[in-house]
């Protein structure tokens, strides 16, 4: 008997390619120590307060979480200064991306647009929803074509995705540019601004889009606890959006997707100011150090507002990636993003950053 077939567009879909794990590299190269600077995770590990909270709530995992996570939504609302009715928590911001496309785009009729070499989830989710996916070229090779996206939208365009700060370039789009795009975009097209790395952008005011939400009910912000709050493994993200839109999602989504431990951990993470501030400090220091260090070695480094930088080494990028792996340093080659000559590296601890820089130097200098 042959296996069942599925929708033709699903049969063609290529899977998401995650970064390599530390265990995989230790085993492959027989190494004892491996550092991972490939998935934009938090350099400090999990906050001690979050770890205690997870242990404290472990006995209650036989219970269902509170559907819709009202306590978490309240905590996010307090932190961001918006009404809790505007918050949708999800199983990572990936789930919120999926929900937005599902509730907005009509399969077979509508489209999602974004730009080339962007975060792969927008394409994956659009395809799964049976929605056309269109990408515009970037400007000058790297910049997000914000105005061009707004101008390209038609009545078929259900959503436009812009990542700011962007993955993999680290470039951020100002609130003024988002306003200009929102003014051009059809009122009924969602402008989803994926702010997974917004905590690291400075000056914060320049990139703060929250003040635009009242004026433009079609703007949605996507945020995550995976980066600055160090909860990537628990999967928590959220969207900030117009109340009516949030209500449509609440009514139609599957229940309980943010689990009980994830909810408690996220609430604790929001309260752990010390850990959050230390994360920002270490990322900002590391970003400067890595940028300057790479530039000294003749690399072209993009000015990043995120917890990683993208650079072009004066050396074959794929070979540099493989040599780094052999020496126990995992970074992200960007061929799959369409930038075969570039590498992305996230900020680690001060000593991880040192190891990274000295290893690159050793390889480049032969
Ligand atoms: C631009 C962007 N958006 C969203 C995410 C996913 O975040 P989450 O872990 O909350 O699903 C990532 C993760 O790397 C990302 O780079």
C-alpha cells in the first residue's frame, strides 16, 4: 500500500532548518566544550528566579492552565502599557504568526507579502494556510523595503510582515517609517511588525510603535519571551493588536496552547528586572565588542540593533563556519537566507565572545 497523499502545496514544503545543537557537534567532532552562538538565545541562561518558579509550579502540571492566560496577559499589559484586551499570548510568537494568518487570509484568494531573505516562518505558515506568499527585494541589498511593501499591497493582501530589528541583518525600522507605511497601506491589510528583538534596540523611543496602535488598528506587534527573557525552550510569545482583532483570535483558536509552566515562568520573567537589565547590558557590550573585533579582522559588519550581528568575512563564509564548528563554536551560516557570503553570530557571555573572536582570527590568519 502506498502512503496517503496530502495537499499538493504541503507535499512540496521544505522543513524549517533549525541551528545545530551542542550535543550534535560534540559527538560529531569529539569535543568536550562547544559554545553555541547560532540561535539568538540568551547568553545568561535561564534566570534563577524563573528556575525556582518552574520548580514551584511543577506539582500542578496535572491541572489545565487557565485558558487564554489572563494573568500573563495582564502582566504583559502592565509592562507594555496597553490594555490586556489587546494581548494574545501564544506558544512562541510563531503561534501568533500562524493565528494571524489563519484568521485573516482566505486560502486560495489572499496573499501575504514580505521581503526576501527574511525569517522563514512567514512563508512556512502562509503555505500551511494555503495562502499565496510574495517577497519583494530588499533595498541596497539589506534594508527592509518598508514603503515599497505598503505600495505593493492590493485588496488581495491580507498581511504584510516586517521584522524590526530584522533577522538576519539586525537592521531596525524606525516608528516614523512604520507610520509612513501604515498611511499608505489599505486599511484592511494587517501590518505585522515582528519585534522579537526589540528589547535590544536603542534608542528605544525611535523604534517604539506602541503609540501608533490607536491611530492604526491594522498594526500588530509580535513579541517573544525567547530572547531577552530567556524562555526559548518554554515557548511563549505574544501579539499586541486592536481589541476586535484579539477577540476574533480568542474566539477561534485552540485552547491551552501556552502551558502552565510557561505561563508562570513568563510572569516571573517579567518581574525579574535584574536579570532583564543584565541581559541587555551583556548584549550591548558584546555587540560592540564583536562588531569592533570583526571589523578589525577585515569583516564587513552590519550595524545591528539585535542580540546578534551579521557579517561578511574576508574568507569563504561556509568554510569559516565549518572551521569554527570543528573548533567547537557554532554560528549560523546564512546561505539558507540567500546570503551565502555572510554569517550570523549572536552575543554570548564575555568569555564566549572572546573565544569566538580569537577562533575567527586564528582561522582567518591561517
Ligand atoms: C524574527 C523572529 N520572529 C519570531 C521568532 C520566533 O520566536 P518564538 O521563539 O517566540 O516563536 C524568531 C526566532 O528566532 C525570530 O527570529
